[in-house]
């Protein structure tokens, strides 16, 4: 009798845990979305070549996430203005794009569904998949190749009105 009761209690607890896990996932998605909302400045953009040392790309930029699952990002090398002046041309180095956003919280992925880009016309209609780490006011977005190797990480700091 005790064994049957303990078995039934075990099943009940397992069902309760499974139901709770579903609720936690939904809450986690909302927490992640809320954590993303804001304006960020680019702190660093580091590339990780397969056969070399990490490379600091010396970029400046901004990324914005709103409460309606939209984003926009813009960035350029810090030396782009001087390089363009020296070459006597208006270069278009860097990136700029906007679109909708979706999240896969279980895998730590945010997907930028690119609607338009004046600097990368081929990105329109594509998905930019980023692996995220959200730690207070710091947001890290990493790019991975087909093998899963991290090829670059952009570190952003949320801009606050202190």
C-alpha cells in the first residue's frame, strides 16, 4: 500500500514539475524579451579566425530592441571616416539593418529577421542568427559557423539615463 502511494506521489510530482517547467519557459521568454528592450552601444567586436589569434575589429555602433519584437543595428570601423578621407571616397564599410526578432531561449538564440539593409542588400529576407548572453546591462551576441565554432562576438552595453 505504501509503495503504491509513494509511486502515485512520484508521478504527481513529476507531472507538477513538467507543468512548472512549461510555465518557467514562457516566463523566461518574457524575461529575456524585457531584458533585451533598450538602446545599446557597441563595446567590442572580436573575430575568432579558425587559424589565428582573436582580432579586435575596432568598431563603434548601436543596436536597439523595442517591446514589439523589432530591432535595428548599425556599426562601422572606427577608422572608416579617416580611411575614406585618405582614399577620397565615401566608403560603405560596416553594417546597418533592421527587422523583426524572435528568440529560442532553450538554445540561447536571438534571430534578427532582416527586412532591410542599405549596406548589405543581400541580407534582406535573410535571418541573422545570434547566440546571446544577457548579463545585467551587457549583451553579448555571437556568430557561429556551420560547425558551431564561434567566429565573432559583439559585446553591447545598455545605454541608461543616469
